[in-house]
């Protein structure tokens, strides 16, 4: 009986494909926020999709598919950054992509992305999940595999670091 219930909740190949298709843009934006390069972000998504396909049957609940894939994308992004020794490439196509997401001016967006670059990649995940992915602390805790209280504490510490960095830069330019 227990095996039967596990089989009924497992994803099929078609369900995996459909769910991946539904969240591919969100996963791409997440990868792009780490590497800031279209081709590298696509490479990360490709690697994450492959890894997800190899183990999609291990998803405990299909309801958490997007959270599970987001975690795979985070890990693939961090692996990619480690392999590339954190080279940052700037493309012309990055400017319109960033401009579509926000009503901030271009200079403010560059300041924000530069400030994000100064954070550790693990810390950047907190900011990206909260502000770029609009995730609640509970969802962030699931993705990051941490208790919710730890997520809140670390998020606010990281946010303070980010604010200090941004205000320091404003003072330096005036």
C-alpha cells in the first residue's frame, strides 16, 4: 500500500516537461541574476534541467517542483561561478532585460546589480529569492533548506549590508 501511494505521486516524464516549461522563464531570470550573461544563464538552465530530469522521480511532492528546480538552479549557478572563478561578462542585451523588470533608472539598476555582486553568492540567493522572485520567508526556507527564523535573520543582516554598501557609494560620489 505504501509503495502504491509513492507511485501515484511521482511525476511522469510529460509532467516533468510541462512543469519545467511553465517555470523556465523564472528559472532563467534566477540563473541570469547570478552570472549576468545570457549564454551562461542558458547553460546553467540546461545543466539544471538535465540534473532535474535524471532525478525527477525523487521529487517528494509535485507541488514542490518549482522549489526543487529552483534549488537545483541555485546549486548549478554556484558550481558555475566556482568553475569560472567569478568572471563577470557584460553584454548589450543585459541592459534591456534589466530595464523590463523595474521602473528604476538605468543608473540605479547598475548600482543595485553592482551591490549584489559584492555579496557572497550564498547571500545573494536570499535577496534574489525575496525581491526578484517574490518569495515568502516560508518558501525561501524550503528552497534554502534552512529554518524560517534563520532565513529571516540572515535576510535582514544581508539587507543591512546591502543598504550600507549602497549608501556608502552615494556618499562617495557626492
